[in-house]
């Protein structure tokens, strides 16, 4: 057998095929993260929804590995003054998500600013780190206006 064919067979049989592909998003700088808040004016301790998009701007498929239920574990925020509501998982496993060219892997979080802050404007970015990746893909800055709770 030819050496390249043997290598391919060894990778397939060992389960390492996906991590050896050059289109694996964990090995390339090929994803764009977009965060879209449901509103730009928020109150302290009141939840608001945030749409999360991991977009593939390339011309090839990209594969990311995420948790099937606790997918929020792949996300982090640049500002410790904002957080999100968690949920209980009954069944959780790692899954591969293939993002086609021009496509996106999407989810939604309920976020909040849990403690009073003195600022009237608030900003943060969201970072997405696929399982088995050392690279975090960051969104652009999201700016919110903090309105008093009595209005």
C-alpha cells in the first residue's frame, strides 16, 4: 500500500480523521463570532436575550466540537459584570457541528447584569472556544445602555 493511503486508513481507524482535516476550525483562524442583543437598553438584574452566531466566512466547510446540552461552556465574556442563566442537562455529549460556507452555528442565551454598576453604558464581547481548541474567536464589542430600575 502507498504511504499516504496507510496514513489515511490509520487516521480513520483511530478516530483522528476529523482533527487531521485542515478545515477543522480549532486549527484555523476561520470563524467569525457575531452577538446580537434583543435590546440595547437594559436594567440591572433583568434578563434579555442575546443571539450568538459562529459564522463561517470561508469557502470550505468548518467543523467545531461542542457540548450537546451545556453548549454555553464553549462561551465566555470579556466583562465579568455580565453573566447568563444556566440550565440543567439530563444528557450531555460532545458533538461535531459542520458549518457550511456562508453558514452559521447559532444559539441564544438569556443574559443579565446581576449587580449594580455605576456606568450608564456597558460593553462586552463574547468569545467562542470549540472543544479541543486553544483558540478563542471573539465577537465585536456589544454596547448597552443601563437604565434605572424605577423607569
